[in-house]
C-alpha cells in the first residue's frame, strides 16, 4: 500500500487523539480572538484552559450556518484580514451568503488534504487530471486545482459545462482522471457514445472523483461501467474549505475523514446527544488545522454514520458511510421520511432505464402525491405491453423501498431537462 503521508495516515488511535487534543487547544486559543466565540464561551462559563480532553469538546457551543450568515462577511475572522489571502463564499437562496476566509497556510494545508485524497485512489504525478467543476467561488474548482498541482498532476482546468469541449480535451490531452458531478458523469458518457466515442476504448480515463451530489452505489457502478473507470466518492463543503474533507479509498467502503484536520462527531439532530459509531445522525465537524477562520462544532446538516471496524487499506482515520443526503433534502410524504437517493437506488437497478429522472411532489386534494418521471435508455423498446409490465415492476420495487406508492411515468430519452451542473432531481410543489 502506498500513502501520501504514511506517518499521519496510519497513526494509532492514541497518537491521533493526542494530536487532535493539541490542535484543538491551539484552535480554541485562536477562536478566542473571535467576538462571537468569546461571547459563546463566556455564556457557557468555559475557559479554553478548561478543555483538557477530547470529551471536553462536548462542553463547547455548536456553530450553525445561521451563525455564519449573522457574522457576514468578516465577523468570524480569527486573524487580521491582512493575513488572509483568499475568501470563498457560498450563495444562499435566502439571506446573506456564507464566507470562509483562508490564510496562505490554510490554502497550503487544504491543497495537501486534497492531494492526500487523490493519491489515496491511485492518482499520481504521471496523470493528466481534468477538473470539470465550476471555478470561482465554487470550491470544487480551485480546491481540486491546487490539490492536483500539489500532487504533481498535469492539470486541465476545463471548468464546468460544454460537453463537446470536455470530450475534445479528454481525447486530445490524454486525460486519465476527472473530477466530475455524478449526474454529469453519466451525461458526459451519453454524449460520448452519441458522438461515436467509446470511452473505454477511445480514452485513457481510469479514475474519476465524483462528489457534490448525493448518489447511490448503483449510480456509481453505472458510471464505472459507462466510462470504464474506477469512481470514488468525495465529500467536501465550503464551510470546511471544500473538497478533501473525506474521500473513499480503493476499498470503496466508506470515506476516510482526515482526523488531523477535523474532529468528527455524529449527533442526534433533534436531541443533539452524541450517537455511537455505526448509528446514523448529523455530522458535526470542528476544524483543528485552520487559522483564519476556525469553526467549532459546526452542524453540517448532513446525515451519515461512522463505520465500525478497520479499513483494509491500513489507514486509521475514521470512515463515514455514504451520505443519505442533507437533512434539508428529506421529503416527508404521508408521514414517511424519504430521501431522493432511495428512489435513485431502485431506478439504477433497471437496465431499461436511463440516468435522468425527476421527482415531483404535490398536494392533490390535501393529499401528498409523488410523481417519478424517468427516461428510458437508448436501446429500449416502445412496445406498450412491455412498458406496462416494466412500470408495474418498478412501482412495486419503489413501494417496497419507500413504503408509499408513487406514480411512475416512463418517458422517452431526452425528454427531461438536461443539466450540465448540479442536477435538479426534486420539485416539491407543496412549498409554494
Ligand atoms: Zn481505507
């Protein structure tokens, strides 16, 4: 097994926790420079000297997205602005956006985190890495750019969209690795096949990093098959820098979260009590290696769990399960909790179906109704009785998974809207 930083990635639990405590104490000293934290610590009667173990972390207050918005833009800076060299901002649909500040050291550490992730999945300095993320404020662009450069890849900052141009770069530059949104990966593969390019034969692609959207294991397998690559799940969020927070290793069984950078907690989102490993809850993260803007116990709204047991790759950093989605993505229909990813998981098991689908939820006579429209695959028949039987089979499987019966409509390929960025999978008309 090869490692980017073996001495860090394979630390014993004891050594890792000792490092975390040391870094946590340093982080709390920095946080005291922030009026918001200074006040929050005082209200809880906490002095940062009183934090003597990792368990003491629980005495500290939570930070929420709302707190970031309320302190927009520079209220949470822990160092003078003159020592900050970049900011990223995420657009909010309501209210102020959130801003994250970085020092030069923060950016270097972030690049190292991303390089470590990429190296973990077998990407090397001999690879040509094409990044199809939007650049600018979106962290998937510059985040991967600096990580790939640190690793030493020849890096192609293609940015988002324009499938034909992406494909030209992939074939002309001999691109071997991609960073891409999962829904766009299937879209790009479809365009390649339509252009008479078989990516398995006509490109050098071997590894892709997929993230920014929750996706099912079934969708991953479909992407791997279509493109003839290994696809690895990456997790990042702008509040925690961006990409590089957690990443799958070649075992493809959970995402290692770098515990020398963040402390992980999983809590019950209602009671905020910690839940044991193996149990699902909300991911709460504390940065312990960021100086410009440390975040203490940040509530991510993402639902996941810490996997138990050791990983075959030899890395000791905890693994997070595939994300179910954000707590905000959960749909409640007739009292039943449904994640869109549960629907995708079923749809992707039918070869007769393509990859594009749309879920619409509306209220009809005060009753919640769900309509799922899904495109048929290229090769499939338009024989009515076959389609009827297929509709029945899929509906049956959906009912088993969701516990409610959705209305299913199979539509011809190309009839649903295509997005070159993040796919819009759900329309909840009840909110308007
Ligand atoms: Zn592993």
